[in-house]
C-alpha cells in the first residue's frame, strides 16, 4: 500500500501530567497500524516521557506543510504544540490547561482542512481545565461539538469485536456499542433531559452514523427505559409511556429499526445484545458500566454527529501511573483502529 493511501490520524496527547504522552510513545513502539498517526503535543514532553519509561523512540517533528511519513515502529511524527509550563508526571498544573485545549484545536483544524482524516484523543483532566478558568468545560464531547459548530452529538463507546476471547458466551466478531441519550449530567437532572425531541435527535444521529461510518445498511438499535422495569406500565415512572414509546414509534415510521424501551437490567444480556448493532442508554452510568466491565482496556469512546471522525480511550488520565511505564496502550490502539475503520466507512483495513 502506498503511503498516500494510508489515512492520517491526529493523536492529541491529552493532560501532560497523565499517561497520555507515554501512551502515544507506546503506540509508536508497537507494530504499526494501517494509518499515519501523528501526535499533537510538545516534542520535548514526549522525549522526556519516552526516556522516563525506557522507550527508545525517534521523534519526527513536522512543519505545517510536511507530509506525514509512512508508519514505522519506533518513530513518532509530531505536530508540535508548546507546553505553557514544565510538566511533572502525576502533578496537575492549571498553567497547561490552555496547552491541552490548543492540542484539540490543532487536531480539529487538521481534520477540517483535510490534513488529517480523523482525530484520536488521549485523556484530559476536566477539573484542572475548569479550575484554570474554563468554567463551562464539560469534556471532549461537548468541546468538540462546539468547536465544530454542530447542535448535537452522540457519545458512544464500542468494544474491539473481540469480546468472545474474554467472555465465552459472546459471539466472535460481534462488537458491543453503547450510545448515550444524555452524557455528563447529575443524576437528578437526567429525567428532565429525556425528552422526545432529544431522543429523536440522538437516535437519528446514531442511525445515520452507524450506516455511514460502520457500514451497517439497517442498524438494529435497542433502547433502554429510564426507570426500573422500563416503568412497569406507568407504575414505576411515566417517561417510558409518555415520552420514550411515542418517540420510538414516530422514528419507526421513518424506517429506523428500534426495539424498546426495554428494562436495562435484562437488555444487557447476550440474548438481546446478539440481535443488536447498538444500544441507546438513557444516562451515563446506565450503559457504560456494562460496556466497561465487558471490554475495559479494549474499548474506545466515539463522538457521533461531528463533521469529522473522533475516537478516544475508554479511561482517564491515571495520574498515579504517569511516568512509570505501567499504563496499558490497549484502549488507545483500539481507538486508532476504530478511527481507521470509520474513515473507511466500516470496511476492514489491513493492520
């Protein structure tokens, strides 16, 4: 395959005091994936972290108009962004919040300009960004929504299609995908946020992206109820009867394949999941604990509804592991592989 045939993936290196920089180094030392992965971050930081964890790596710092090279084990191309202050592993510094946001902006710009086909994000630390004066910051998902100028996005986590290797009752090659109707909301605010217009928007985006990015011509989507037992016919909550069911019926009339609302405690079983391409959970901790139990470390976070492909790791900054070489790059490798798959519209590409 010619170098020009390989998509360019912009990899933001995340919170500099966390494990993001060393994950980028570890990824570069693995057998290359079928993409040209370019780190977006401070080259000196990457060199320091590589030395700290004992990885021999060569950094290839790129000028703005340079063509990223073909993937090569032990070589990490970098689009440079300068730290605002020296970074110590495990020690947060609000001075570097602007650095983290600049890496995101640079990656978005690369994707929008056609210099990159997708972006993959290492973990950032929400708290230190908020403490630095960005009080409205809620995370990658919402920041990228606003940076790209779109009204709605859907947060979805997906496994690497290898759950059968860890769970004997899971069919080979079948990925678990869980999308969220609401994302980073306090639990007491969730019920008010579950509205028919929101569900219509979220499910429309999910259906369209599963078709476009994952090559599924007629996606089968399971929808969780909000309440225990999916409301028990209104005896345990009215949202299913009054909001969720009518919204689903209207979307079915438009051709979407939707099943639900189903009780979440029985929906997340192999019998149901084997018949589905994705699940829409009503809130963050309804769906994600199940996915992370099944595939933690081999799953990725995906933002649907952007005018670009964006994936991320399924974990946080792990400040306690930073600089020790103890981090696991498995989720980052999954995130890059899923980004490549999405760039190709769901078709497999040689790894």
